[in-house]
C-alpha cells in the first residue's frame, strides 16, 4: 500500500455538525468514547486526542468545509508528521466527507486505514445518530 489513504464516507448529518465534532475538544472526546482530548481550533493550534496517542497542529480550518492537520501517531519517530485532510460537502440531507491522509511512514498504511474506520468513521456515525 502506498503512503496515501483516500476515502469518501457518507454521513447522515450536516457539514456544520461534522466540522464541529472534528474541531471541538468536548464533542470529539464524547464521540471517541470519553478519551482525553485537547483541540485548539485555530490555524496553527495544537491538538491531542485519544489521550495523547494522536497529536499535531491545525494547518487550515475553513468552517463547515475543510480541516487540514499536521498529524502524527505517538509511536512515530520524533518530528515525523503526515497530512490529514477532511473535506465536507453537503449532498441533500447527507454530507460526503472526502478524506486524504498522506506522508505517513512506510508500512503504516494498512494499520492507519483500519484505525480511521475504527476510531473515527464508525464512532462518528454512531455519535451523529
């Protein structure tokens, strides 16, 4: 698998609601089962989720449209970051989340792809009801 993950996930929700779950500490923590979360939702702001297992910086925030993060797992070598981009598009009563994750360490793709589903997409669908 290459060092790129591309997914399109459909949610029964609005871009506004999904954007706020991704950028609000309290909502993200609730969505992720209560794991400690600290999100500073401004460009350049740091974030830490899943009790510090995932950390990084907010690179770009376009309300209800796009979140781009410099993203890293806690077990990666110091200074190694990837780019995680979440783009939101309303389609009728649904939102299509187009997700691209690039630049992660060699050999991590399969594990990361499973982690996105298990720790983000499935809990997010359940949280949004």
